[in-house]
C-alpha cells in the first residue's frame, strides 16, 4: 500500500506526477517543499482560452483552445539559519525519500541536506489533499538540525517562479503548454493578512493560509507566513500548514467560495484516514502471485479516485490533476475508460461526468452547426470549457464516436445505479446526439440497404476520414438503439411529449433511428474472416519496417507526416478490438480470435489506451501470455514511464483501464445484460485475485481461484448475478461457483434451430412421385437425422428398388434442387423463438457455438436465417466419412472449434443424432420428449426453453455418473 522512491527518483519530473495528490477540486504535484518554487497546483477552472491561428482557415475550424495553467505552489518553504538563507538549489542533498501511503492518503517526504561544511538538517513533510474535502492542501513540516543549534526562520510562501514553456513543444502529447505568469494582486476589501490573491489572464485565485507552530513565533507576512524559533541540536520543530484555494474566471474570488478547512493537521489526517477507508471498502483489489501488478492496481485506482471530478462543471482530463499534458483537456477516454470504473466503485463521481456533458449541450449544438449539421449536437473531441480545441480536424473533430461514447456511458450508469431520474434528465442530450448519425450516415442500396457512416475518424488516429469505421458504426448502433429504448420508456412515464416538443422530435425520426440501428453496416471480410477496421483499411499496404512492439522512441505521429500514416495499414490502437472489449457487437469466439491476431500484428499501441482493450480481449480468449503482457503495459505505464512522458502527468485512462482488464478481462465482467455477468478465469501465473463491484447499492466481492469464483455480499441488499450464464443470488452467505468444464455447444440444424422438416418431406415426396417410389409421412419419420444419401437408400429399400450409381446421384441432385428451391423463401422469421437469446447468452458465457448438420445446405440455410455469423465453426457434412449416427461430424466440429469432445455438449432432435453425440464422447441434449428421445441426457421440449444454466448443469451429472446420464431419473438407474 505504499509507493516509495529514493534519491534522484524521488524528486525528478516523473516523481512530481507519481506522487501528486488530488481530490477533484485541486491537484498538487509531488514536489519537495523546499524545492517547490515553480507553480505545481492544478484547479479545474484555472485555464485560459487562446486563439488558434491558421495560415489557411475554413468554416468550422476550431477558433481557440483551452489551456490549463499550473497555479502557484501552495507548499513552498524557504529556510534561513542564523539569518542566512539556505539555497537548496546549490546545497548538497545527502538523501531523499518520497512515500505515497495508499492506506492513509498521505504523501511523506523526507530529505537530509548538508549546509556548508559542518551542518546538516533533516526536513520531513506529511502532506494531504483531503479526498473528501474542498480545494485545499494540509502539511505538517518537521525540521531537525543534526548536531547543531541555531536560530531558524521558515518562510511559508507560494511558488510562482520558473516558466516551463518549451523543451518538448514538438511533442503533441504536451502541445500548447503555457508558461505560468502569475501576478500577486493587492488585497481586496475584507481580506485578512492570511489571504493572497493571484491573477493570470481571466483567471483569479485566492489562497487562504493557516499556520500553527506552538514552539515558535508565527507571523503573517506579504504572500505567506514566517515562523521563527531557536532549535537545539537534534530537536524537532513541527509546523502545521493548511492552504485553502479558490478560483474564479473573469472576476475576483469571493472569499465565501473558499472551502472550510478543519483546523490542525492531525484533524485533517483523521478525516483523510476515514475517507480512504471508505474508498477501499468499494475499490479493494488484490492479486496473489504477482506482487508488481497487485501494487500497481492499487496505485492506479487511488490516483483515479483522487482526480475524479467533484464538480458538474468539469470532467476528468487525460492527465487528471497530475500534470499539464494535453493542456488539461477532456477526451472520450473519460466516458470509455474512467467512467466505467467509477460507475462500479463510486457512482456519484460517474454521475458528475455525465452532468458535465449535459451542461455543455448548447456548446455541442453550436459545434454541430459549425460543422454544417442542420440539427443535433456533436460534442468536441478535446475541450475544457465545452468548445472544440482540436486544430487538426482529421484526427480531432472528425472523431464523431464521442457522441456514442457519451451515450454508452449514460446507459452503463443507468443500468448500474437504476437512476431513472437522471436518465430522464439526460434524454434531451441523448436524442440530440443521436440525430448526428442520421446526418453523417445513409442507407446504401448497393449494400442491401445497410446503414453506412461516412467520412469520420475512429479512435485509431492513424486512419482518418474513413467510411464505415467499425468502432464508430458499432457505438452508433448502440447509441441509436438506446435512444429508441429511452423514447419508449419516456412514453410509458408520460414524459416524452415535453422533451420531444422542446426539440421537435417526432415518431418518424425515432423510427428512422430504429431502422438505422437494425441495418448498421458491420461486415466480415470473407477471405480473412475478420471485421475490417473500415472500408479501405484492408486494401492499404502495410507500413514497411514497422516495429509494433518495444519501440521507446515515441509514437509514430512524432516521426511521420500524418499522410504517411493515413495511407498505410497501421493502427495506433485497434478500433475493432476496442469494440470487442466494450462488448459493442456480438461475434463468435473464433472471429474474436481472428480479429485479435490480425490487429495485434498491425497495431503499434502508440496510444496508452490500446493495451487496455487488447489485454481485455486476450484474457477473455485465454491467451494468458498476451493478456499479462498488455496488462503490464497499461498498469505500469507511469510507474515505469513506459511511454516516456509520465512527467507530463499520469495516464488516467490507462490507469483506470488496468482495473478494467482485471474485471472485464480476467473476470469476464459484461454489463450488457439484465444483471452483471461474470466469466472468471485465472492465469497460471496467479493463485487468486479479488475485486469488488458496486451495483444498485450493493457491493459484492469476487474471489477467483483455481476451482472457480466465490461471490460475497459486503453491503446492500441481495444481488442477482450470472456466472458463466448461470444465474445466482448473493445474500448473507457467500456463493461458490465451480468453473465450467464445458466450453462449446454443437447444434444440429433441422428441427433444432429451424423447421426444415416439412420442406425435406415435400422434396422427398416429389422425388418419390416422379420415380414411382413408395413414400409417405410415416416413412419420412425414419429419415430424421439421416443424411441425404442414407435417406434415399432407405426410400429405395422400402420400395424394393435398386438403381445404378449414376442414377442414384442424379436422384440426389433432383431432390436437392427441389429442396433448395423451397429454401429461397427462408428469412430470420423462420428461426425458432429463443435461438437469438440462447446464442447471445452462450457468447456472454464465453462459450463457442458450432453446428453439425447432416444437411449439405446448412450454410445456405443459416445465412438465410441471419445467423451465419453466430457460429465459431460449421462442420461440413460432405467432408466427413461416416454420417450420423457415427460421431464423425460432431468430432469434426469440436476439432474445428479447437475443443476436445469432453468440453462440448451436443443438441439434437433425432435419435441418430443423440447416438452420434454419445459416440463422440459428449453430453447429449435432446430437443423433444423423453419418449421420443429416450437416450438423451437432458430433454427440453423446445429450443426456446434451453438455457446456458441447463447446458452447464449437465456437468454435475456427468461427473457423478462417468458421463453416462444427467437426467435425475436416469441417474438413479445408472450404476455410478
């Protein structure tokens, strides 16, 4: 629970960010007090707006940028010994140590200085920025002369010296950093001598300092306090210092805006301790087996919660309140990476991020008009005050997915909290942002009426202004669907009319949103079996000599003109993988693997966000080595300065993302169902991990070990959850769920997923009538589960006929032609009820889906049913040697899915199929009665009644009875 750095590593530019303290109202860099001459505080409202100058400007270009400025240091200490000032820039530092204590919320700084040739002093500081307080910083300073006595004067001032502009001005990750130039203002009416005012541009500050030192004299002096006292050798002088801060824009600060601060450091420390205990009650996390990651996750969570906004007028910057990177701007990562963690640990903080967006809706409307949209609202790519601050529109304003990210975050917040009141408050924003998709998209008749989105940029900034960016289309589909759902919900609440009337929203427009969501273009490449990142990506040449890993020379955007990147198949971060990590679109596990493998090869991970999504997907896929590598990349990005820019501030989204990897990756957490769903896995390198989730007022802890997962309710009412698709209720007693052995389900087609039996019968009857064969419905029963050639042999045998091989093949072709003609009328409406739901639940449970049908037209049928993309593997009936009841096709399907037979369950409606499943060594589920399918291990009347829980429940019986049977009645009859 402690971060410790000693020597030079305790006081360099990286340490200022790593040891920063914050509370959403203010952030203070982790600098030593005696070296805190430069501004090192960050307040959300302390930003200036500067014009952007273009040589060639066009309508809609961003006109100005917001830049957060570092505020005067509230921790500067100056020292004089016997009337001589100590210059710490030239004094010899003997030793130094910085300790960030995550259990107490304190920063502890200790240094020892050699003063001249015969004197040394030790300075120890405990510093707190109260996470449950306002904009203030409290310090307790302890000064000890080592082996000498002297008269000491300690000046407690504010650091305004030293500009930081330049040096890395060419690094776009720091961009327009502004040199602080603070002016101390004269006192205002009513100010006490303890108040100091500052101004820069439109920003005005007021600092109120309280100092207590019972063992020495304390006096207020201009812009600070002076403490004087005599110290004998090895005695300690203790000073308590508390600085309260307030910021105003375009006006003087009203002293009433200063936070009320608890007097005395010890009282502040006690309150901080209690607040930190509450934080960890919701956010406690541990990993047994990897001490580095274990400690890193706690550090990362602490920093995220520190910087989380407490003000609805502000969001969380990419660097939080820990540095000047990206000018302090707010991006999409606040909603996509930080908000999900806060929703599940501190939902009130998450609500504030969404309240900020609602408060900036008029700015988003103006931004949409500037870009030529006649209606709707488009949120800026980067901002503080609400206006677009990106001067490079191809990788800035073109990132329309920001609208979908905000809508996705809203849906997550409402689901996790049940805060329907806020949903209604956010509805206008949700609808106005949904309108933009209809402005940038259209139904394409060349693609069967699919809805396509044109000329946008996805999260991958190395592919700009593309058509049908996969991530953008996926998040837009989710956005539009949620907007439609919210409109319907508001109608039921009789609240829709007021909102719709205010923005001119009609039923036709909402119907258009529904059509667009249903028809969204999200294709699969037929050759590679992956989802193209955009329409052009797969056609571009790969970038020659590209190093996609281990590159510490900075991102490619610092070395190449953007056009070079745009014309190559290279990704800064994988848009398709990002969509997979966020569960924006359902796809079979096999395609997830193909996407991961392909985009891993062409992605540079220049964005710190990239490792998060790749780690989540790798963990879900069971690629432990890759998942751990990517998890270390995001978890240690600042602790090990892996991107070389920690000095600019901490990467808040990557820090938050490291927890998402644990929860959503290894824990398999999905939040797109009625209840939180988990599929916990444990990498071989770990022995156990734990994390906590808050859901609708309840906090539950997961403890994952080799056998499975134990769910324990820590507070709140009982909670409904799902573990690998199995519903459970967690109340006062912990619930332990064994990890399932089954990893795949193999379905027959005819009679299981759809009813082609009648069409088969009519095609056989037509063939029999044409050739004078004896055949009727009763004879047709014997053909159930039998392949085409076997069926014809049975018909011929019943009629006492034999035909030449060539005639036999011609008759097969004739029957097939008749059957295929009937299939042309098939559509998704012919899919049995409940199949879509079952497939979605199987995917959520992390299970693969296969098909083993005797029909050689199976692929055509599932395509017409609209479920072709649902399967990880479809076994080809023509490629196996022996048809059902032989096990060949089920064994081939299991192998095609990369699973062993004992990891699979087969689902059939025919006795021959049940026999084939058993012969393959699998559990057999029969769709039909026990009388019709007496050998099935489990009978279900209809596919719509089959659940993942029933599928996985077959393991218990199989384990107890050596796999012979799982029906309770049959278990009693079987010798176990």
